[in-house]
C-alpha cells in the first residue's frame, strides 16, 4: 500500500491506495509546523483502513509550500549570485527584473566573474583565480550563506559551475549552493532566477521536508518518501530538499493527474473547485497541457514547464452579492464553516446556492428563505463563469469530457457548452493527494547537434538513451520508460546549422526496486 | 522626443510585433537598455528631416541565433565598439544612429548604443520589420553599399568586411559570427542624411512605441486593430487585418541552409477554417486551403489571443491560443527592385506578391 499526501495552504489531504484502489482518504487542516497537520491526516487514514504502518511501501507528497513562500515573500534566505560570464552579460545583472520587494528581501550581492563557455564547449575566457578569491572573501564577510552559481552555456558544459562551487565549499563552512545546470534549460536569466530562488528556499526545504520525514517516523512509517514535481512526476525527498523549485505548480498538476486517474479519461477538461478559486486545465494523454507563454512565479521569470491553468475567483466560499448577479471573486475561505448560511453564519456563499438548488447537502442547518430569484441568478452567474473558462482553455471546438474535482465540484453544471459529459468521480475531493500517489518518475536530456541526417539520428538516439537512463536512475522500472516529449529548436542565423534537442522520458516508479534498496 | 526607460516596455512589445516572429526576443535588450538609460540619461530621437544633408548616419544591429543570445547576454558596449571600428576605418564619425531592423531585440540596439555614445537615434530603420539577411535592407535595395561593415564580439575583437555586394557581405559576416561564438554586433551602411531620407523606412521607432502602447492598453483584438490603424497609416503601412483567431495545432521545424524553416498550423476557434504559416526565421506567408492569403513583404504577426503579446517564431508552440494579424507593407517594399529580393519568390515560394489589401 502507498500513501499520497497533499500539503496545501489550507488543507492537508491524505489517501491510502492499495494497488489501483483508494482504501482511505481524509482532509485535515495544514499547520504552521507542517508536522502536526500531516500527523493528523496520517493517523486518520491509518485508522480508517486499519493498515499497519509497516504495510506502507511508499509515501508520495505534493506541496505548495515553496510556491507560497515565494508568492508571499516569507521564509526566503538572502542569496548571493555568482555568474561566470565576463566579458558577456554585465549589461543585465542578476535579479535585474525582479519585483523590488522580493529583491530587497533576497539580494545577497552579485559577483560577475570571467569564464563560461560557447555553445560548442570552447571557453569564453579562462577563470581568474584572484577574482574567484575576492568573491569568496566578500561573500564570507557578508554573512550570506546561500549561493547560486550560473555559467554561460552550463547546461551543455557544467564544469565551471562545479569548479566554482567546490572552491566555495572548500573556503566557507556552511553554505547552500545551487549550480544552475542542476535546474536545466538554456536561457541564462531564467536559469539563474531558478538557481537563486532555489538557493534561497533551501533552509525552508530542510524544515518542510524534515517535518514530513519526522511525521512519518512518528507514525511508524519507514517507507521511502517521494515529492511531486511540477510536471506530475516524482523525485526523492532528498532531491526535493536540494531542488525545492521543482515543486512549483505541482498543486494543480496533481489534482489534474488525480482527476485523470479517477475517471479513467486521459483527454479532458479538468475543473478543480476549491474554497476560493476554480482551476481550469486541460489533460492531454493524462498529463496537463504545458503553458506556452512566459512562466512567472511571484513575479520572477522561469523557464520551467508549468501546466497551463486558468484560475478564476469562484469557489465554495465565494461571496454572493447583488441578488445573485455577482459571485466572488472574494471568498469566506476557511471560515466557510462559520460564515456560510447553511452553517448558521450571516454570509450568502456559493455553497449556500449549491444547497439551495439541491446540488449539495452540506452544513448543519436548513437554508433560510432567500430573496426571490437569487438562486437562479447566482446559478446562471456560476454557469457563465465556468463556461467562459472552459472555452478559453479548450484547444478545439470538438466536445470533450469534463472532470469535476475538489471540495466545490458540485458547483460545476452538467450542461456546459462544448462539454460532452461531466465526470464526478468518487474521492474527487482529494484528487490532489491521489495525483501525488500516482507514481511516475522522469528523466530529461538536452543537447545541441550540427546539421546532417546521420547527426540527427545519432543525437536523437543519444538523447533518448540519456533521458531513459536518467528516468531509471530516478527510480523508474526499466520496461515502463517511454519517451513522452521530443522538442527540437534550430538555432537560426548560424552558418553551421545547429539544432537544440530536448527529450523527456517517463516511467512507473519501481516499488520492488525501492524495497530492495531499503533492505 | 527623448526616449527614457519608461518607454521601453512599449517599444519592446511594438518591436516584437513588427518583428513578424523574428529579430529575437527583445526582453534581454529591454533590460540592458533600461539600465543604460538609467545610468547615462535619455536618448534623443530625431527625424531624418531635421538632420543636415551631410550628417553621417550609420546602421547598427546584431546578428546571431536567438538561443545564443539568451546565454551570451550583452555587456552593453558591443554596439559602441562596432561603431568605433567602422568610424576608424572610414576616418569619420557618426552623427546619428539608425536601426538595421526595427523588429525584435535589434529595434533597441541603437538606443542602448546611443545611451553610451550620446548620439541621437533616427526615427526609422532599414527593414520596417525583421528580415534574415543584409541584402533585404532598404539601404542595400536602394543603392547604399552595405560595406565597409564592422563586426565585433564581446571582447571588442573584430573585423571590417569589404565586399562587392550585400549578398557577399552577408555570406562573410555569417562565418565571422560563427567564429565569434554564434553572434556578433555589426555597424554598416554608412551614408549621409540626404541619402538616408531616400532609403530608410521612416517613423518606425515611433510606430513601435505606439503599437506597444496599443498592445498594452487594448482590451481585445478588435480594439487593437481599430486603435493601431492611424499609427500604421502615419508610417505608410496598411491597416492591421485579423486573419485568424485560433489555436496552434502543429509546429514543425527543420533547418535548411542555416535558417529556421518550419510550418505553423492553426485552427479557428469558431469555424472549420485552418491556416498554415510558413516560417524562415520570420513568418513569411499564410496559406488557407492552398490559397496564399498573405505574402511577404506584408507583415504576418502572431500574438497571444488574450494578452496580445507578440509571439516570436522560437517561442511558438503547440496549443497556444493566438491571433494572426496581417499588416500591409509600406510602399518602399512594394517596388519591383524591393520585391526582387524580399518577395515570396526570393524565399522560394512559387507565387507572386499579392498585397493583403487585394486579397481581403
């Protein structure tokens, strides 16, 4: 059996799955120490199922804690930037385009050094030992202990970043270093941004991942722990502690993956209705469609793959005004159980409307009499908002199934335009925790190759093999690894034609292999 | 007028629109230029009519692959170095700078260089959009020699190319750029203001600023089309014509002769209409059911359907929700000599240029 946990801003959800069956599920409140919220959820699902802690083979956790830290500017460490680029790059220094409030909190100084590589691996300039020493002395003296190292073309030639990181580790005792090539893609500014956020999140990551481990230890669960990444695949907890930025956006990804699994549909619109917002996305082949335009987290540009999700201000707690003509975007949020009419409160919410029209049975008292027409008007308003969001996220006019999940899923009507049918799977309220428990791991490879048919075939074979090996190294069962994405971008204007190739492989997590490793 | 940091968001967005998919993402040059303007002060934008006939105007712009440019960021001095190298060869100083191409990041390069050199920047350029090659610039088409042309790298290392014609200069500078790590900064087409008045596409800096402002302010595509009309007309362009609102259903890319060659397929949101856009760095022609509905040199722009943000050909992806907009090219690109090097046949399409205003 395995456990899926989703640590959200408000709720911590947990499920126990036995093979393809959900045998227990619960929702608890998220606590500031993380630990007691997870403990409460764990205790409840173990109690429900009567499962022995030793029967748990694997724990998968999804969390929005790190995204929230960046968005709310809390819990971030001051971080120094070392960029190995000179004589290029000085016109656009690190954090140049960051929101001022985030920058003032995280800016731990920038040091630009000579070095880096061309696209073909030729050094741009040699490292200057004196320059490196001066940067080390300056950062040592400043007291900043988080560091991001970024070299030009480091995804293709990582040596410089490794060398600089080693020099810093040799000279300064306790230091959180992130080398940008650990985080991937070409595009220096975005990769540097990811490395800076990552370095600054590491202390928080130790706290959160440590609390996750501690809560499992307390519950007597010794199984390995995995954390979900923004693309719906898993990484080991130790990797999440090293790379907290890889969890950005895993919340909507997990709920969409969970929805796909619960309804056995792999091409559909998914609406996850929470307390305050509804997230609308599209599943293609069981995975969320990635966003095509610029991705930002907390105002910082990144070049990660993120799901294309449209958030609208409509949830179970949305406040209803103007005789039902307005629903949201403001919400009573987690105070629903005090403020909604069906809980004896004084505020008309979307949940009250749902109860009033017979879509939901929630609350501990009858809905009082409402002004005539309010129920109809509010229901029409909700319908129109959702219909518009669905239309905006769809890629073709052909009708698609819709999967409604989340605590407020009852607000989704059965007859939206362009929707063939609405699936309301069992356990839809904890789809995100189920999404976390869907064990898949991935590996990526990226390389450049020069023109020629043979060169392309060789490059493709090499990249496929690298990606597959990386997926297996990450814990995938060898026979299940599939190449899910091949992306080629030619580098225009080059006399010697050069193409950038990126391959991604995904496979099922090998539970047997985990057990063997554990012994 | 004077250009300050506050103008750059709009200018970059407008330049990306005029880039018709090419010219490189202007984001990095927007940041670099903003820093230079903050440090050195605003830059003067001048009309060619306000320069004396004998004033020396030099064209400036970068050449290289967009992906290289996203790793090897500028140090900001490359433009100045290219300029000084050309000046030293010619034995005369520039009195004003002009953009080689207004499209994409290259639309901002003269402003960054002007911040350092304190020279004025001409309200105009050599393309009115983006094109892949030197001989496609109006300066070359109407008789100005592209060479001597300087090309420098991030160290200031460089060459001065002399060549018998623009096509040859283009072939040589491409090899030079490769030896410099895949990109270089060039100064070329030195001319007097009297000549520049005859050969340049005028008013395109102002046009980019205004288009960027409309992109930011317009509530939707229809509002942008209406609001952009007078600005496009003032610069000699035709009106913006919405060609399709739909989704990108396929993107294929291949590399032919050092160019990013591909096809973008789109499908309408509301009808069964489909469209193919052929790419060679820039969006060149739009085809619907075998019929060419827009052809180069008319502009074919793809923007995000919700935000109206222009999408460059490197960033176009499957599933994006976009609007395709055609804009009639200015008259300077509709002459026989211009069409000979920039019309659809110059890019290998077996069709004559059919102006947008005749097909829609």
